[in-house]
C-alpha cells in the first residue's frame, strides 16, 4: 500500500483574476519508508506539491491520498488535525521559535498539537536530542546555535511526534556543503532508525544524490522516464 498516491493532481492559482497553473495532472506513488526528492528549478511547482501533500494547500483537481486518507477532501480543521497526527515538517529557514530553547522547540508539537503528558514529553524530547546528537545544546536558544545545529533541532522537532511522513522544503538551502551533507546523512539515519518516510523538495544536487527515488518537475508537470521515479543504487 502506497503511503502517498496522487492521481491527475492539479493546482491552479488565481492571480489578479488570471488562472496560473502550478501543478498539471501529476500522478505518482510513494512507498512507506522511502527517501524521496521532488526536484526542479525555482518555479517548477515542487514546493506547491509538497504543500499539497502536507495538507497546507488543497488541490484544485485530481485526488491525493496520504496515509490512507483522501486529503483532497479535507476541510481546514480536519487538515490541521491530520497534520498533527501523521506529518512532520522541516523548513529551509528552520522556523524555530526564538524565545524557546532547543528542547522547548522540540517539545512544542507535543504540547500544542498532541497535548502529551509532561513526563512523556520530557522523555520524547530527550530521546530526540540524543538521536540527533545535540543533548548538550538542550538549553541553548536558536540565536546561540549554528545553522547546522538549528537544522538538527528542526529535524528532532519534526520527528518528536513519531510521524509516518516528514516533508522537508529545501532543507539544505541555508547550509554550507559540509553541514548540508551531515544533515542529509542525519535524516537518512532517522529514516533507518524510526522507519519514517522523507519527502524533499530541492534543487540541491547534494540532496538529489542521496535520494532513493527522484521525481523531476518542469513547469508543474512530471518529466516522463528517467530520472523521474528513478531508484538510487549503492
């Protein structure tokens, strides 16, 4: 059973009354535990596609199933509930809350989205701090962290609710090459450890090289044939 499946998915934005297609009749399937990249230049539609998978933006046409749910029919409230139960997010600008420590940022989804008991929250946060290798940074605020350390906090925050799927939008865009490589290797390790499916939007060749499956977008459409849906070997 596919974790994510799209059938003739489309998205059209109205800009000053003019329809602008962003995604055009896209169909694909992603299996559980995959490490997937949607790739393409800026404006190709990859972030729009990620936002639809993440139930942040509803499709205009077609069908989209995520974790056995037809998310193309969800209203705003049910979409938010679905995200809290099943999805995690990693952003290129980290999106950490400046006044909170690293541990508090990681804890935030447990407190606000899933409302877990305090003892369970502390245990989960410590486990994630250990998993991403930043236990000693638990009490540091974002302005006291490097870019790579912030992204480790963001990865831990995305995984703390034990989601089936993590969506990462250009997660290496603000990182140098060495740090980007370490963050991608960390995400692969998290996939292996927790069985989480990762889907990226990226135009970074470093991420493309690490992806097990690649879908290439051009002007809102999936390219036909390799490398679309290609499998990484080695």
